[in-house]
């Protein structure tokens, strides 16, 4: 007969603080990770900052660079557009990481880490860059108003209307940041539909587009256009904006798991938003490449710009395309003007510790 087994005491309870359930984390509006599985609903909760960030890649300055490289270089520089945007994605994600991990934007870090003189110099340079971009954006909107009104609204009046409309539309933020992000989504959708319609009308050769993306080539005569395209896409002040916008999404707990989840969703949203910007820029480039590259003299191609693009489009594609072009340009100008104001707010607040608003 086997001897009875001695009774062993239960193992001691595991030492350490108890795990907190998500119900015990009361931060309002915050998001907690649900595991490694992708969740559409949670992705939508984090979506928004990348959308606003991507508008800097489709502002009237970029639109003008697109039409100029299309008219002067055809499809040859599409690969520059693609790789410049990919480089921009890398830089934007560094800004997003800074905001998510430290809960401070780039301007705030500059204020804390630099002495007064270089800090003020950096602030002045950032503000000059923002103002320079805003000038192009407001003028782009004014040109769109001029085309839509068939010259009834002069350029100077369009500038005033565009600036006033931008400030009025920013009042949507008082209803909540989600409403403002929805407004930007509508404006981006207008750009996609308008420029894609033009792309279809132009009957762009698909083989040439693919060759432009896959075969790197920079003709000596188009080096200036390639550099201009790179500069129009990579705007440093956009890093200040992105590092601040990601902080509109609160984390349920300041630990690595929550930060990784936030960055994963921010990264996906930023990639999708920049993909849309690549499509918009590609549509514009291809329309002008199909209509004018090799069809007009080099001098005439170099003369095509934002101010007279509507006239060229009217002659080549008809009056209906001019209206579509103006609607897309207006959406680009208004959205970029609003984000420029938004960026200036974060830059001044961060560098100077001033609470300002648009």
C-alpha cells in the first residue's frame, strides 16, 4: 500500500503590483491596445494627423512643380516624386515618434534644448518658411477663384476671400478636431476626383507612366525641375505640425506597448495619406506631360505656370476641364492655407511658449 503523499502548501502569490484592467484606466478619449491584431475601428480612432500632414505634399506649390515637370520633362521625373515622398515619410515618422514618446512637439523641444539666440533664429526661419508657403497657397486659391468666376473676381479680391475663408473654416475646430479632420478629408477627396477626371480626359499612356516611376533618369536640362520637386515636397515646418498633431490622440498608459500601437496606426495612416498625395501629384504631372511635353516649344513649356495653366488647359482640353482644374486647385489652396495657419500656431506656441490660435 502506497504511503500517503504529504500535503504541500500552496505556492506563494506572485509578488508585484496587480495588473490594471483597461476599465481601471479612466483617461477620457484615450485608446488602449487590444493585441497584435489589426482593428479597423481602432485605426479610425488614430486616423487624422497623417491626413493633415499630407496636405503639405499637395499644396499649390507642389501643384505648380508638378505641371512644370510634366510640361518640361514629361514622365521622366515621376521616380523623383515617388522617392521624395518616401523620404518624406521617413522624416514624418521621426516627428511622429518624437511627439508620441515625449508628448512634446518639435518646437517645444527646441525651446527647451537650445539657448535663446539660436532658438529665436530657428523660430524666425520656421515662420519665414510658413509665410512663404502661405503666400503660394493663398495665391493658388485666388487663381482658382479667378477661373471659376471667369475673371469677374480679380486676383487681389480672390486673395482676400481665400484668406478670410480659411480663417472661417478653421472655426470648425471649435466643434472638435474630428470635424476639422473631416473637412480636410472632403477637400482632399475633391482634389482626387478633380485631377483624376483630368487624367482620364488626357488619355495618358500607362506605359510611359510606369517607365517614369521605374527607370531613374534626370536629363541635364531638367536638373532644376528635379531639385524644385524635391524641395517642394520636403518642407521642414511640416515636421513641427506632425509632431504636434499626434498628441491629439491620448494614450491609456504611458508604456511601450501603447506607444508601439499608436505609432503602428500613425505609420499606416501616414503611408496611406502620402500614397494619395503621390496619386494627386502624378495626375497633375501626367496631364501636363500628355498635353504639352514635346508638343510645344521648350520656351512655351517653360512659360507654363500656375497663373496661366488654366488658359493652356482650356485650349487643349476644353472649358469644362478648366472648371475641374479650378475646383481642384481651390481645394488644394484652401486646405494648405488652413494647415499653414495651424502649423504657425504650434511653432509660435512651442518656441515662444505663447498660447495663440487662428
